[in-house]
C-alpha cells in the first residue's frame, strides 16, 4: 500500500493518469455528443496533455489560441473554391514549419509541439472531405469542449504536486552537489586537481543527468505566483553554487603550478567537508523534514583558511596583482568564502520555524 | 545571418523540397491509392529529431514509421468497438506522456503515432503512411552518406552560437541597469542559456564515440573540451554580477565592457571558423586592448570609487584567463 502511495506521488504517474482520464472522457463525449462528427474533441484533449508542469494552464490557453486561429483560417480558406490556392498555402505552411524546426534543432519538446500544432489543425480542416458548409461553429464547440476536458482533468485528476515535485528535483541536484564537493575534497586531500573531463561531466550531470530532475519549470512564465519567488530564490542560489564550484575547480586547475593545492590541500578539504555538511542539512530537511545539528562552527575553518593563505600574499590591492599566484590564491579564497555564504543562505531560507510550529 | 546558417537553411529547404516533390509525383501517378494526407505524414516523419551517429536519422525515422503503422493497424482493429477504441486512445495518451518524461528523444515517434491514430483512424490511410515512410527513409538514406560530419558540425555551430548568446546575456547583466530590479528575469534567461549550452555539449559528447575515424575523433574531442573550457571561463566571469552590491559601479566602465563583449563575440566566430577548417587569422589583440583598458580603469577609477574593488580585480583576472585560453587554442591550432 505504501509503495502504491509512493508511486502515485511521482509527477510522471500522476500526469499519465490525468492524461488517460482526459482521453477516456473526451473519447466518450466525442462518441455521444460530438457536434462536428470529427476528431476535434479527442484531438484538443490530447494536446492539452502535452503541457509542461510549470504553468500548464497558461500553456494550454496558448495551444487553444493556436488551434482556434488555425481552425478559423482554414475554414476561411475552404470557403474559397480554388483548390490550387489550397495546395499552395498548405505547401507554404509545410515548408515554413519544416524550416523552423530543422534550422533550430534540437528544439525543446513543447516548442516543437506548439510549432507543428498550427500545421496539423490547418491540414486536418483542409483535407477533411464531405464536410458541410457551416461546420466551423460545431468544430469550435468540439475543440473548446475537448480542451476544457483536458485542462479539467489536469487540474482535478491527480493534479501536479508542485511543492513535492520541486523538492524531489532539488534533492537530486543537492545529491550531485555533495558528490561533486566530495570529489573536490578528495582531490585536495590527495594534493591533485580534478580531472578536466571528470569535472565537466559532473557539471552536466548536475543540470542534465535526468532531463526532468532539475526543477527549472519554476522559471516558466505564469508559474504559481505564491510559490515562485521562494522556489526561484532556491534555484538561483543553487545556480550560483554551481557557478562557484565551477570557478573553484577552474582555479584549482590553474593553481596547480603554484603547488597551492598540494601545500594547503588539507585546509581546503576541511572547508569543502563543512560545505558538504551544510548541503546534507538542506537535503535532510527536504527529505525528512528534520533539522540536523546547526550549532557547529561554520566560520572558524574558513577564517583559518583565509588567514593562512593571506599570510602568503602581500597586503594591499595593488600588490596582489604582482604575480599570478597572488591573484589566483585570492580568487580561490574568495570563492571558498562565497560558497560558504551561499550555502548558509540556503540553510537560513529553510522554513524550519514553520515546520516546528506545525 | 552567417554563411553556415544560410547553408543549413538551404539544406533544410532542399531536403523538404525533395521529400514533398517525391510525395507529389507519386500521388499524381497513383491518385487512387494515395490521398493528400501523405504530405502531412511525410513532413511529420521528416521532422523526427535524432542524434547523429548515435540515434541516427535512419534508425529514429524507421522507428517512427514502424510505430505509426502498428498504431494505425491496432487502431483499425480497436475501432470495431467504440469502447475499445476509446480505451486504446487513452492508453496512447498515457504512453506519450510516459515516454516524453522518461526518454525525451523517443517522444516524437510516439507522439506522431498517437496523432495519426486520432486524426486518420482508418486502415485506408496505411498506404499513405507506407508511401510517406518509403520517401522519408529513401531521402534519409541518400543524405546519410554526407550528413554525419555536417550534422556534427551543425551541433558545434549551435554550441558556439549559444555560447556567444550566453556571453551577451552575462554582459547584459552588467550593462543593463534593470538587472538589480529584475534579477529573476535575467537569471532565468541565463539559466536557460546555460542549459542550452550544456545540452548541446552533452549531445556532442554522446556522438563522439560513434566516430570511426580516430584522428578526426581526437580532433573534434579536443575542440569540444576547448569549447567547454570557454564555457567554464564565461561562467567564472559571470560571477561578478552577484558579487557586486553597488550596481552603479558598472556605469564607470560601460565603454570597456561593451568593447570586451563585442570582441568576445568576434573571437567565438573565429573559433567556429577554425573548427570548420578555415585557416584565417585569429587574433586576440583587440580583446587584450579592451581588457587592458578595463584594467587601467580599475586602477584609476574603480579601485577608488567601487564599494568592492577586489571583485573587479578578480573579474579582470578572469578575463585575462579567458583570453589566454583563446590564445592557447590558437597557438595549438597554428602548430597543427
């Protein structure tokens, strides 16, 4: 029972169920109450299932607008009896759609679907034979009914659990962040820098390993107004953490010749381990709604790193530019400090008080 | 529009023209067997996305064709009873969502099959699907001989174009005074651009092992690592946007920032020319000049006027590292 419950918590299963329900209802409605005796109801319900999870209703409305436009334009065209013109316009639409898709490859799936939607609806109207003259109102009614069924099922039948989905995505990214930090820490302990290809692959994994893991759909225009600022804040901080890790890795690579990583590897590793702990705190809160011990000292390690490395560099802004070693070292320490600040921001932003009250 | 985009557009146009002309000729000769739907089906098959060398065009299009035929045959069987047909449609819709979420690359064949079942739903159209399949696969087979390298090159071209756009977006954050008021909009744009770059890099990485020519593979792998290094450098430079708390500091070096971003765009164009095989001159003198001017500005103005002068020093150093990476690439290429 628990396993079934867990399965039905996932977005994919929920969305699949709502799509199946939409098509079942649309199919039955089309069979008994279709005005146009064509596929419009099922077709529009099917298209409504292709929206992404960020702003499904907004995307559905855009799709409806495209379909209505195509339907009306095709009916206007059909009112003219010049078949030659029909075929010329159809060919033009095919070419234009084809060119847009081919030149902009690889396209995001939902853009792909939106681009070809006009072409499919237009062709369906033009090529459907034996249609009475005043069919447009009936087609419009069917199309709107189908769209309504699609949207209603998306909203009512196992709707998207935005918060849980966001946390699920976030957890996967945090897990990869921890692995990346662990790799960096190991490298520092062993006095070597991370393999270039290894680090690049890590970066890819963080954002792309599972194409749906990274919850970037919170950036969708029209995403829930109440949640978006909070969610986007988290995502922006995580993006910045990834940027900083990327910079740290790049600097560690560049600092190799100055033996900075070899001489002060343990200090750097200690800071990285503390960072890992902070990521673990965030992950644990998201996963178990439990807060780990936060009474630890998150300042002294970074301060001691700063003091140690500052002793290698002459004081004064002008002097740090004397040699590349000074400026790279300064940059590395600054990155470490910024990374710690960002992680602390992430921890501070956790709704711990809210959960304590509940 | 650069020459490569123009060529790519021409190639796409020719590809579509050949496919549609073949469909037109065949349906003119055999009007009793084929309907006008064949054009739409040809286009739907022709647009099937694929990853050159891995999920090749031929493989993906064959899969789309097979799925569509099976789906249509099953659909005609299911239409014997309306209830069965409705359940069948619902299952197809569910399958489309599942495949889209788990394996986005295979989403298109399943989507097209479901669409054809909904729109056509008649066994008489199987002939159209077969003709469209024949035409699509024939054209794909002809272009497969020349396409692999060109397709990979298109991915390289897109990657560099997206990287260029990312550079512009990063510098937009410095140059546009609205950044501090609309952080989400700018960050969203940056995030999307970064994802595009990473997706293209990831696709290229997947394609590499399928290359048979060892020398060419080594060569292209080196290019890929170099472009990824550039991506890292650009990310490194972009950190300045959130390190600076007083955005008015950027107004003190607008000219220099504009000069740098313009030169970076040109350098990326040169990198693309090199990858294409052009041996034209590749210089970073102008870029060095603008970075030098920013460095002077830092020493004379920013160090005194900016609230956090150190972050500008690190920014200038990051730009010099980026310039060095470009020079290193140029030096290696010249030796080769």
